[in-house]
């Protein structure tokens, strides 16, 4: 376990403190049962002992805000302290993250990021990047689909790819220019050796409505934005960027099973802290979020919000962010179009 050494030291100090009062026997029994051991791993050194501010750098009501409020609402039970959401929207999420980077790394302010931060960095929107923060955990993953109008001739991704390669610059793809939907479309371009014509939109809802109306030919979408239109027969999912087919769309193949192993298209909303936070507090937070990720009620709420629960701890999340950052920087020339 990450930081096992710190955990053992904490247990040793606790045992010595209790021995004079004869409570060591009770502690031993508790550790044998496993419950107190887990508790001490999460709540070592009485942290947290008051509320942890949770900066969400997006407006209330959006996908990030909805998912982070599910986490916030579960914080009291998970950590024994509230984790109130502080919305700080602006400039593609960079205003709130700039505020977070300047906070005291005392463990009492965390914030939410996703892949959009790396896109904003690659396109010059901000000098901040993922490694200006300490990754804590990623909890909510929203797999992304390639979506087309149901009236199009493309019934499969293979048909779409063949047409795109034969007609460079003809397919109109809706995207938030310089954002993650743009990155995902550029990844598809790169994988199939094609070139799209991009049409910019401020958000997912606007571009999906434009796709339904036939004003663009394709877009990147997700369950929450697009599934009802698919069920109504207005749109069609051609492929999804998840590891496996999703329960909600069992007939939609993954890019991986179609032979595109590198097309991992998802928005992973994770939690970071200011650089310099005590490693023991990182472990405390990560352990709590890992426990939360196994809670059936939490999983159900995240699923209803159109996402999947996919936990990554501090090192795994850092590795993921570094990999995404490298991909985005490699494709940055496409994002400037």
C-alpha cells in the first residue's frame, strides 16, 4: 500500500500513547478485525479536522459540476468533514485552477481537473499544466463516442473512416475548438489518416443540437448529451472510446475492438491539490476516495449522471495525465487549425 511505512509509524505512535491506559488490548482486537486499521489509514494525524474547500473551475449545472457535487455530497461520510463546492468558472476552466495553484498546500483546498487543462496549455490558453498540481485521484470517467446524424450513409465506423480518407476536408466535425472534443476528433483523424473540417461550438449541447439539425456531419458526444437522441432515431453512435462496450450501448463497438488500440477517448474528472501538500495527506485523501469508489450508492449516482466510476490513485493518475499530455502536445498542430 502506498505510504505503508507512514501508516505503520502512525500505528506505533498510537499504540504507545494508549498503552499507559491499558487500551492496547482493545486496539489489538480492533486491528485484528481490520476496521480500525482501515480507519487509521484514512484518518491519520486527525486530518481532516475541518472542511476541505473543493474548487470546481466550471459553472454550476454542467457535467463537471454535477459529478463533483456527487463527490462533495459523499465527503462528510467519507472523511468526517464537509467538502463544499466552490464554483470558479472562466477561460476554459483555467481561472479556478490558477486560484487553486496559489492556495496554501495544507490539504484544506482541492480542485477538479480533466484533460481540458492540458489542451488549454498546449494551445497557449494557460501556462499551467497538470504537473503544477499534486494528483490525488480520478473517480469519474465519461467515455466519449463518435456520433453522426442517423440520416447519414455511415452505418459503421469503418464506412465513416473510408469516406473520410477519400474526401479530405469534407466531413464537418463539431468541436469545442482547442478543447478536449477537438483533441478527441484530432486523435481519430490521426488514427485513420484523414482530415476533417472543424466547426466551433461553445459546449457539448450546442454542437449535438447542430448535429441533430444536420448542420454538421459528426461530433464527439457522450451518454448524457447524446443517448436520448440515439434512442429517438436522430443520431447514431459509431464507436466508443472506452475499454469495453458499455451496458447502456451494448451494440456500439469500442475503437479498441475495431483495431485502434490508441483511441482511448474519455473525459476523466479527477481531483488535485496545490503542489507541496504533505504526502501523508495525499494518501489520506486517496484512500478515502478509493473507498468511496467502491460504494454502490455512489456508483449508482455517478452512472445516473452519465459517467462510469474508474478509480486511479495518485501515481496511476499522474501517469495517465502525463500520457494524455504527451498525446495532446503531439497533436497540437491539428488543434491550431
